C-alpha cells in the first residue's frame, strides 16, 4: 500500500512508525522543512510524556525522570491542587476555564525525549505549501509532479489542509503563540521542576521549567525582564545564576483555541470521505492534545482502514 504522510514532526514520525510494520507498505513523508531541521529542532517549549508508548512507533531514546510540580500564587508555593489555582492558571494560559495539568502537582514520573534514531531522518522532502490540490488519490505539486497514494495521513494544521482541498468552514481557527526563553543555569543542577504562575500579566511566564541545567520559561506575550526575573525568584534563583546570552524563541502556533466539536468532526469526515485523508495529531484535528494522547488515535485510524477495505486488511 502506498501511504503519503504530510508533516514530518513528531506526529508524522508516529504515523510512519504505525504503518511501517508491514513490509508491503511504501511510505513517503512530505514536509516543507529541510532534513537538518527535522524532526524537532524547532520545538523549544517543554515536552514531556506520561508513558513510554512512543517507543512502539518511533526509534528514540527516552529518559525517565521524577518531576516536581508546583504553583506560584501571591508569593507562595503550593504543591497541592485546588479549584482556585486551576482556574486562575487556565484563564491566564488559555483564556478559558478547563481542567489543566495542575490537577497533578507534587512529584510525578515523566519521560523526556532524548534523541531519535538515524531512520527518523529518512524523509522524502517536499514543500507542503506547494501541494496545489488532492484529487483522485494524488497529491499534485506546483512543479507539475504528483504522488499517487492509497491512504494519506495529514498532520498539518486543519485550516491549511481544508484550504488546499477547497473545503469551506465557518470555524474560527484561532490560536495563541508561545514566547519562550531558554537559558543555561550556572549552578550545578540535575533537577526536573515545573512551576505554574497565576498572575494576570500575559508578558510574565505562565509556566517555567528546569530540565537539568536548562531553564525554560513560556509566556503568551513577549516576555519582559520583570516577569523572567520573577519566575527565577520562584525557583530560588536570580538573573545572576543564568548565563548571559539566554535565547528567546517564538512558537507561532502555540496554544490552540478549540472549535465547535460538531464542525471539527464534520470537517474530518469530509476530508476522509472525499479525499481518503486521515487527520492525525493536535494540529490536524485542532485539539489541544498531549503527544501521548494521540497513540490511541493512530490505532483507531489503522483499524478503520482495515475495516473499510479488504485491500488494506493486512496492515
């Protein structure tokens, strides 16, 4: 079976791994980024996994760590969850009320992605923006070439894909960027800690993390020096404990604002029914998912393909 995967980020790697168990599959992964920037070199925010199932799909090295999580509120540290802290953080980081990761404070077990195997760089690179259209099971490119597929898995943002396909929608695909500061800690450090901040200043970090000798601060708006200094104080550090030349990054599509669930499902069904394209990952399904929440989704996609066509039964 010929499988086209659009997007070579972590979701693209998981999709490729899910279908690579069959030697009868020809898998091609398309992405706009050059190989040296894949698969996660542009991901600067914190990424931790709650379990190690990713190893079922991706050749990678994981590190199991104990992470201590707490909330900084009105100058005090809290490591027990409550409704007030959850809601204040949710409003600051998302602008809505919802159950957030503050429900598990204190010491928790997590997995860090340390490195990827060499096979994770084996991509067919094309600029996804150059995909003019998808018709009759073929990706058509501006250069006149095309790629015929039996099944396509899209991991790119849903609004980009439906525009390519000419699908109309009234959904408001809005999102918030994430501004990130990464710096090296001068003091010897091997801890893994996260502090959530509840103050209303959007230029102050909503979350800051120490991963070994690195501190990572994330905010909705461009972070100011006062906010960064304040988050260091919550860890018992000062600006003098951070090496000069800490770096600022911008993750353009950071936090996804969910659309109406009925419209989201309708779009996904139309994409699959009309073009045999399955949507996979947080951007493609336009949901604020963690990576480890997508493993069940890819198995459902595999099962659906098996049940809908005898040709793919041996997937």
